[in-house]
């Protein structure tokens, strides 16, 4: 095998809560996360060195790229004296809170494990992923999950009810470190109810789930369009509307495809980047 193609899902935060700050400055989290059918497609080819290229977005191609970091870590962990040429077909928006970069890293770890027959377990891949970025372990696993700690504690949950997401990305991104730093200063005026959300998911109760959803970073992100997008989604019929991750993307939840498409048509009159997405049960997957 000389090459593999891997798909890795972007994610949305159904909830995001911050539970504390460690002495090293890292925030501990309690989140409900959902994989969606917007996927990064990554091709990996055997090589003597590590090289990253991309289409669909301008990315750093050197050691600061998350896919590059994942490859370095994989070869260090396995002791393989090898390399890889990585080509990323970007689909998820950048600095959106949808974990597109983390999905790239997840694709590299899963793909290299297959390409070089390293036989690392899922748990070992997730441990490596957590060293690259907080959202990488979830990108590897996918589905619906409760995520804690620094992103390394993943508890699979019953699948989210059939629904659709209308995702709106304004014409700018948001810095994750800045959003967390702002949170430490301004805090939040609303928190999610994760226990009630898990209970609603377990019961398959869509209506009970909607009031539980919230993101404590929404105020701290300082996204100038966040409130306007949430209001527009609600007016278009969304049963809940909130920011994902540290932003800048904002989404609404709709029970049906038709309702979501109708809402998307309305929001496209004001914002250019609008997607209608569905929940994805799978995590990172080898395509061929």
C-alpha cells in the first residue's frame, strides 16, 4: 500500500461548559459534541520526508500545521523511519469552531496507522491526538459524545435524533486562545445543562434536549455577528441556535431537511457561507 485516502468529520458543540482552570493555564471542559457530514478529505502517500499541501484554503504548510504535527508525533511514537506527503482537501471553514484542523490531524493519525500497518489501538490513536489538539480524539471517534478534561475523556452517547443543522460562517474567524482569555475576564451569563441533555439524548426526546444547549464562550468570543445570526436562525424556525466551539460559526437545529433548507435560503440573503448539515455517526474513516 503506497497511499490512502481518509475522511474525517467536522464537529458542532451541542454544549460547551468550562469546569476549571489548571495551574498550567489550560481549561477543563464538559461538552456534548456531534460529528457532522462536512468532512476533510486527506490523501497520504508514503515518502522519505513530511510535506503538506492543501486545496480549498490557505494554510500553514510547515511544522505549525496540525496535520504536520500529527505526522511527526506518529513517527516519534512508532519509531518508524519514514515520512508522508499529506494533501488536504479543505471543506470545513477555518477558525470556525468546527475542528477542521483537528479533523486533518485525526485523518493523518488514522491514515498513517493503516498506511504503515502500525496497529495502534483506537485508544492509542486518541492519546496521540490529544497531544496535537483538544478536538482530535473526538474527530477520530465521531458520533455523539460527552467530552471532558482537555478533550481526551470521551464518553459515547446515544445517537442524536434525526435533525438538520443550518451552519452560518461570517466573513471572519475567531482566535481560540483569545476567546478563552476573554472568558477568564468576562465569564458567561448562561451555561448548558449537560446532565439534562444526556438524559434527553438517552430518552430520544428532541424537545427536551433543545433548552439544555448553550456555549459559555459565546459572549467571550466577541463575534460581532453571533447574536444577529442566532436571532435570524430562531426567526427562521430553529428550535435552538448557538455558537460552536470558540466561534465564529453559529448554527441552528431543525427537525426536518425542508425546514433547514428554507431557513438556509433566508440566511443566504445576508451571509454568504451557509451549510445544511446532518449528524454523522462515523468518525475518521479510511475511504480507500
